[in-house]
C-alpha cells in the first residue's frame, strides 16, 4: 500500500520514475494504439482535466468514448471491444492553452508489481509558433485483459521548434 501511495504522488508531481529499473523482471505487453500515427489519438476532447484510466467494461468504455468525442457532433460510433480479451487505456492531458501538446502511449510492460504503462507527454519549446487554440490531447490503446494493477509513468519531452 505504501508503494502505491508513492507512485500516485510521483505521477501527481510530474516526476518521472525510471522505466525498466534494474532488478525488476519486465515483460513487454502487446499494445495496439487506436491512433494510426505516432501522435495523440485526438488533439481535442471532452477531457478538461488530466486523466489516466483503465477501461475494463462496456459501460465505462461508452462513457469514456462519449467524453473524448464531446466536442464533435455527431460523435462517431463506439468501437466494439471484447472486454473478456482486452482492456482500453485512456490518457488525457487536460486543457492546454495552445496546439503543440501531445500525449502518447510508448509501451506497456508487466513486472512483479503489475502492469506499467509508459506515456510520453510532449510540449512545444518556448517561443515556437503554435496555433492559439485550446486543446485537450488524449491517447487510447488496447492491451490484453488483466485484473492486475496498472500504474502509469510519464516522460516529459520538450519539442524544439520545427521538429515533429
């Protein structure tokens, strides 16, 4: 229980815990991102606050999908998920003051403590020309179903101007 509290504080403070610490046997878990490219699933969503969510049932999936697509009318249909075989990961940055921010699932690994999900959070470097519009980046991924605890770790990246 003490370890879980430490991880929550680590994530809330924006610190990054070393992924792949020595001494922990880690096994790669197959990840299927719902975005076809290496960027966030969507730049605009209904998630105005930072969220990391593990979706293990249809009702929660329907709610998450509706929240993601709140800005779009009509929203696209909810993709089917076989929750007996898969679960869905949702990571949202919350509202940002401009374009240029992204959140992307990098990899997922299992160890003795459960499932560790590595997330990359990118922001534009100071002074970079970006669109002046509010964004709410969100990423989605499917992984094999598991009852094991899931913890999210993040890696913050500042993207130099002109690099994408």
